[in-house]
């Protein structure tokens, strides 16, 4: 049953209703019954889009992009499995606060790959703050919180044990296999064991031809992107203990492995890899292995007026590559090596919510977050070894109060203190910052709410990327400053019934993000520094735009349309005047998404159609983009799927669909795009093309 009024989460100042799931951290309405999830699906919740309880989209997905690209303000670039890059409002994953089951995932491993590796099938929920609207989160551009599945969410009422097996295949992607067992060892102890295997194949691009910027077929290509074929394994073991009705202790271990003969630069197109390979006369593909090991201990406590969540974790990522192939060319035999980069995150965090009544109703959110990053690099050559290590740590303490003066007006002030220490080749220093936030929520009627907010931002200089030396080749810049700024937002949400038995919800957010002392990794270094490039503060970056949506629900029919736009511009410092007016490289064109769905519940059937349209981005000055032509081509992609929960065989589900239905030839605008020039390799076409048409089917049985 829907609540009579919008519920505004105290952990996000955007207009959003928090999911009524026992694992989502939010105060719940006293009269709202929490229902257990009984299907294998992933729930996505985003602050840029209000979704009623019955209208929240749940679906299975092959990649993170399948889950997130329809969220206004969010995109996922990178077609390679090693290069999933979440982008929010043109800011990439380095500027986001990303976690899995409370464990921080931000590892700047390699500028040719993304900072996040996870397979969508394991996920229970994804909660996204589009923009930083609260002192609770530390990312400049927002946060993404992934939560994996647990046993008690999958068991039907009265069940003690259960399981699931799944087999899937796509004619332009590969095969997937997974097996899960879960249950209650005792009334208070539960377990879950999960294993997923993906045999990934090289895919064919839309249209079956890889062409250059002039439309001519690139020599040495046949329409299939090489360097993608590999094997992905993801295993999760999770134990939970509930010593009382209001407590849960959970211990989990996840092992993620992605291995194959991959391209040297996973973020760049095949044409670039071929051009560099032929110039250097070295292999096109390189034995590569990425692993991530995460051990996490979580605790939850629910009291009459409080909810406490705590997590302690250790998260280690390692990227290994056999680069002995350089010995194929005697001129580069000295580069032949076994290269390993390791990044470890260790941390502990606590998040609490307490409701008090003192003159007015107060919803306090408070806690702390401590994380330590350690990186190590090793390159073992025939006669020598290069090694390097860096570290950083951050501790944050925050408190926020949602003061409800009455049913119509709430004021949300917040305060956050960060102390950041970094010991790297670039800088060895300590930074601290006190940030304020203030929001005002006005709800003149049961179905209409307005929100205006301002949140101060802070981010210290990062340690270097791991896989190219963990700072070994960086240029020292002890004068570099931390990034600060403010994110401003104005939003509204409105819901109503048009014909008595349907529901329409719509809303919009207008934002402006100001980042002072913006840090650019490839700023031109002064001659006295001894380096060609260095990390430095190059100016003040402004990002502004808006997101809008409308949802419609009537019986088995549902539909939505979203629109988003974000533009960035640098106000450069005098010494970097040549960069004045530059935009962020990941900036997208105006984006429209649309979905239509129809469910025949009595027959267990549902049908869905999705559209994603991105407008062109004209050429212009940018940061780290293509040097000859950085314009971005627009595209339109259609996906369709049908799901059949076979009533005659309880637990048996068949899903069939077609991704990229009309075989669009395109690259995400959050990926590498454009044409660059290199003095040795010549013209490089950087397009990281997405797969063409992919017909796929999945059969699963949950028992």
C-alpha cells in the first residue's frame, strides 16, 4: 500500500522515495509492511528519479550498463569487461563514492580501465545519489552503493533451504552459468553460496564493419572486436547471524576474477590497438588477469527510534599482465616484463539514524567513515625489477538533522569534517576540511514536494594510478591543493491519478556543481619540474544541467520517459590559460531514455522495450579528449525482452531478448571516442565500440 505522503530520505536531499527493503538504510513508515523479495532480480533506486513502490524497475542484466543507463544523469562507459566506468553528470568514477556491501571500491588501477568490476547478476540492489546532496557521502559527483543478495531475501515464507541454477547465452556475447545455494542453518543463522561463470566472446559491432571517421572500413578489421574473449568468475560466500529480532551480524567473502588474452588498452578501440601493434611490431593481445578479494563484516541494530549500521572490510584488487611479448621486437626487448599492480582498501564505517521529538521532530543521521588506500607496483624485467608504493587515508565524521516543523516544511542542515593524508610521489601532505550542507523541503500537498539544497564538497589529491608505476614516474608537486566546491540543486516531484485507477509521477532537478582548484592529471609541467606532465590545480570547473522524468502506471502497463543534460566548463588559472573553457572529456550530449512494459500476471508473462538516445556533441576544447576530432556522434539504441515465469513448473523462468535491436553502430559518449594524432603511430581512431545486435536467452530454475 502506498504511503499517503512522499517520504523524503534523510540520507539523500534529493526528491526520492527510499525502497521499502529491510536492507536499505532508511527510516520506515510505521504503517508500511515490508515484503520479502522472492524473485531473482536487481532493484535500482536513484535520487534523480522518483519511483513509487509498485513502479520500481527490477530486471536481470548482463552488465552494469543494462541496469543504470536508463537513470537520468547516469551512464556507464567502456565496452570491455575491465572497463566499466560509471559516469554521473559527466564526472567519472574517480569522483564518485562507490561501495559494495559497505566496502569502498575506488581504486585508480589503470587509466585504460574503469575503477569498478562486478557482475550484475550477483546484485540485490543499486542505490545512486546523482550529485552530492548530503554530508553523508564523500564523492564530488555522487555515490553508488551496491548490495549483494542474501539468503533471507530469497526464501519463501516457511522455507528453510533453497537454490537456483541458471544458464544463458547470447549470439554476440558469450555464455553464462551460475549456481546458488542458500538457507537457514538454524532459526538465527543463514548462509548463501554463489558462483557465476561468464565465457565472454569477441563481439561484432553494429552493421558488421569497423569504419573510420570517414566511413571507410579500417584495414585489418572484419567487424569483430578482438581482445575481449576471456573468462569471468565471481564467487560469494555469506553467513548471517540474527541473535535477536533487531540485530544482524554478517560475514561475507567475495572472489572476483577476470582473465583472458586482452588488448593492451581496454578503453581504446581496435583500430588504435592495431595501429600501435603494427608500429611496434609486438603482439596485439596480452595475457591479463584481474582479481578482487573482499572480506566484509557488517552489523545492523534496530531500536525503537534508531537504526545503526556498521561495516569493517578489506578489499584487495590486483591487475597482472605478461608483457614479455615486447621481446618479439629486439628494439623493445628491454620493456619485456611481468607487471603487477595491487591496490588495497581497508576501512570501517558507521551510519546511524535516530528520531527524536524536541519541540519539532528531528531525524538525525550521523556516523563516521575511515578508509586507508595502499598501492604497490612491480615490474620484473630480465635483469632488474622496478617497485613503488604509495598510501593515503581519510577519516570523516558527519551529522545531519532533518527538522520537520510540521507536515509541510522541513529543514535539513548537515556538517562534515574530513581529515585526509597522502604520501605519494606527487605530494606528501595532510589536508582537512569542514563542509556544511543545507536543504529546505516544502510539501504543500500530499502529492507535491519541492526541495532546494546546497552542499559543500571536498576531495584531496589522489595517489597515482597503480599499474603504470604507483607514482614511480609521477612528477612531484608539493604545492597542489585539495579540490573544494559547492553543489546546488532545485528539485520537485509530483504524483497524481489521471483516470482513477492509474498513477502518474513526474519531476525535475536543476543543478550547478562548482569545483574549485580542479585537479587535472595531465597538466603541462613547468620546465623546472623535470617532467612533461604533472598533477596540478588548473582552475575552477563548473558543471550545470538538469534531469527530468515522467512515469505512468496502470494495471499491468508501465512506461517512463527521462531527459538529462549536463555541460561543463573550466575557468582556467592564468598559467593554464590554454585550457580556459575546456569541458570534461566524459561529457555527454542531451540524453533521452524511454521504457514501456506490460505484464500479464495471470500467465506469468511480461514484455519490455527500452530506448536510449544520445544527441551529438560538437567538437570543442576538452580535458584529455581526442586531439584531432573530439566530436561525439549521437546514437539511438533499442532493447526488447520478454520474461515467462512458467506457472506449471514453479521456479522455472525463461527470459529472451534482443539488445541493440536495430544493430546500431555506436560508442557510448562516456567511453573513449574521437580521432587523435600520435607522433609515432600517426592517426588513432579511439572509438570504443559497443556490441551490435545480440540475441540472448536465459533459463533459470529457483527451488
